[in-house]
C-alpha cells in the first residue's frame, strides 16, 4: 500500500480591511471669501474698462460697496469661529466647515459633533447687541423678534431652522434618530454685555463663540466612536462648498 503524499499547507495572509477615506473637514469661510474676491475683481474690471487712464485712481479713492464688503466681513467671522471650533478637537468636538446643501446655492457655515449632540452653527459678524423684542399680550398673540442693534434679524432664525431640519433628516436616514440637533446663531463681534447676554429664540441659541464652546464640550450620551460615525455621515451628506 502506497504511503499518502504529504500535503503542503499554504497560509494565506489576511487581507486588511480598507481604511476609510479621510474626511475633508472644509475651510471655514472659503465660499464667502471666494464670492468677495469675485465681486471685487468684477468691480475693478468694470472701472478700469470704463476709465482706462483714471481707473487705478478711482479704485484707490473709492470704497467698495457694502454689498461686496459684507462678504469679506462674513468670511472673517466664519474663519474666526472655525479656528475656535477646530481648537476643541482635543476635547471631543469634530467640526465641519462651509458645507454645501445639495441642489441649492446655499451652505451651512459650521456643523459640530460632540458627546452632547450635533450643533448647526451659523456665524454672523454684525455690530450691535443681539436681543429679543416681544410684542403682544392679553389680546394678541405674543411674538418674539430677534434684533441686532436696530436691525430686525428674525430671518436668521428661520434660516437656522431650515438647516437644522436638513441635518435632522440626514441623521434619521443614517440611523441616528435619537441624536439631538441644536441650532445656533453665533455673533462673533457683537456688543455682548459683561454678564449674561446669551438667549434662545424659537429653539435657536443666540450667543458668542466662547459660550457656544461651553455647550459643545458639555458631557453627553454619545460615545466617541459614534461621534466619529455621525461626523462622517454628515460630511458625506453635505460636501465642501
């Protein structure tokens, strides 16, 4: 009877699982900065074409219109807030900046994810003190209006609500229906009082960067690995603008 031939056992190395692609967190204020530069360059071209010899002098002696400089101011506010949010990464806060809302021309300034929840943050660089004016009473419904300085700014609250609704829908579809989402209006250079000052209107927090950071780093029920999963899901749903 012939002896059985020895069978050589070949070990097959395990195939490592592919690493997930790095998340592009975005550059705070980038799209606003591009819009300012586009408008500024268009104005310069228009003036130089209309006045070939004096165009440079006209540009040097005239100011850009407020509709143009507002984009630069807005970009600066987003940049300042973005740096503050990024500095909280070692405290468990993961941020996304300048995110495009698909199929629309608008964007979300900042989204922050932490153990405390998800925060949709609209950065503003307005002058004046944010406050609430309440009207109505016994015979009329009570209405709360956001005012910054003397500017009625309630439309800002409506804008945050729309963004929160979109983020809420993404979280629900991604399997995170129980994660809390909070909207914030963060005024970077407003005239805040020394004590107090922050408030909520129609469920939206109105505050400044340091006060926002206090909420973001507060203890919460979301585990670190889940924070990362939520961050990735939101990055995929809202691309860099």
